[in-house]
């Protein structure tokens, strides 16, 4: 097994899973905010912003279901076959998405985005693959890189779209198609074939009984879910609607959105490089601090003037990248005995659930003012940061009690 190639393949898969979700961000706001009617922004005579919200939420819905299922299914059938099948299928989904834009078919666009999201819910499988095959500091560092790749995808996607739109509206999706096929080839080379499982359970039994949400029966993981849902609601409010804020408040177009995204992406990537380094500060204490900082940046976009908002968009990348490198690594160590695929699936699934909720709620609130959903998201993330502090104290008390009991 070639470890560097394995890590590179896992990070690329994680990156592309969210690049695909974020590709339309610079494409859709101008289309759905345009004064000129087309078959996309006036489907069935519905308000364009409502159609925009549905278009934003449908891919994360697929990601939500796919992440909940693919992680546990890879525990059953193996990482390699699940990754290869999902990457190849997602590539086909992007090709169909491109065609739906050419013919301006809104239902086909929605269907293609859903199926693509379903198959791109494989970031949890990539996480589990690294957790299986790496150990110690290398595993922590690799998971930090992978998590940086996951969240950078929400930034790289709009960047690719904005920079290539001049060549045609479908070009970003064809780039994603080719990239996924190449990455599938890397997985095939880097990850050795696994032994055939002798278990007799069907894929439907696995999907029904082993999905990531079963972990909510564990009290500690239920707390993790609640906290992560609140925090990521603020994150997705930022990701989903800062491009629309740039159009409405700052007067930006697709290329302007892409350049802002490039700056944010650079900060995220830089922060991710240092996120996995050892620290004397307890992980959850660091997680709480960076959650507060990220929430403050989102609030600044919603409450500040244009220049404050632009600075906050870029600054948001640093604390969010650190948060999303630290939390999964800590969860891998504490909850890995529940199954790495299922645990990582729960973390990813929570993010996608937040994305769906915020996209639908935001499609309504933006009819009043786009800044409202940003402020609402910031408040949820602030609550999550406060709750992390209480949860940390509860876990420390529990661990101390267990240690004292074992001492006798």
C-alpha cells in the first residue's frame, strides 16, 4: 500500500464530494436573481428565490442520505468497492447535471443534483479508510488534511465555477466529471483489494439497520449530534448565502464571487496545514474557542457594512478549518469503537442535515432580507460553542469518575 497515494486519493475524494455540492454557487445566484425569465428561475411560476433554495438544498439532501448509508455499508462490504462505485456514479451525475442546464430543465437538474449528492456522500468512507489504515500522529495529520479538503470543497467548487464560466455554463460540471474518474483510478491503485465478506446480510438490511443515525442511541453521540447540528447550521448559513449576499449587498457577479472564494479558500487551506499539530490545550477547549470565532465572523457578515462583511468572509476560513480538523480527530479516538465508518458518517450527515434545513429556511427568510439567515445561523453557532464548554465539563467529570472507580 502506498501511503502518500492513499492519503492523496482520500483527500481528493473528500474534496470532490463537496466541490460537487458547491459548484453551482456562483452559477445559480445570477440565474435566479436575474430579471430575465427562463425555464429555471420561473418553473411552475414559483418565486425565483424559492426555486433557488430548493436547488441549494436538494444536493445536500442526497449527501445526507448517502453519508448515512455509505459509511456503514463500507463497514460491511469494504471501503474499496464502495468508493469506486460511488465516485464513478457521481461522475455520471455531474454529466447529467450539465445536460440539464443546457436544455434548461429544472426537474432534471434537481434529480441529477440529488443523485450526485447521494453518491458523493462518500467522504465518511474516505475518513474511515484513513482511520483503518493509519495510526498515531500520521492518522491525526491525515484526518486533519482530509477534513480541510472536505470544507475547502465548499470554497474550491465556487472558485472553479467562477473561473471557468467564461468557457460555458456546463464546463465546471465536466471538470468535476473528469476529476472524479481520475480519483477513482487513484483509489483503485492505492487501496488493495479486500477479502470477500462472508456475511449474508443484504445491502438493504445494512441500510436499514446500520445507518449512522443508529449512533444517536448512545447519549454522548447524541450530544455530539445536537452540538454539531447547531454549529454547522451557522456554517451552512454562511456557505449557502454569502454568495447571494455578495450579489445583493456588494454588487458582485460570478467572477467577483470566485475571487472572494479564492481568498477564503487560501485561508482555509493554510489553516488546515497547521490544524493537526500537537497542542497542550485540550481538544474540546480548542474546538469551543474556534467555534466562537467562526460564529463571530458569520455575524459580522450579517450585521456589518460591506467592507466589514468582505473581511469577515475571508477571516471565517481560519477558525472553521481548525474546528473541522480537531473535532473529527477527537471523535475518532473517543468513539472509534462504534465503527469508524458510522462515526464519520454521523459527523458528515449532521453537516448535510444542517445544510438542508438552512437552505429551505433561508429560501424563505431571504424573501425579506438575506442578512437575516446569516444572523440566525451565527446565533445557532454561538449556542453550540457555549454548549461545547458544558459538554466538555460533563465528559471530564465522567472520565474522572471512571478513573477513580478503576483505581479501586
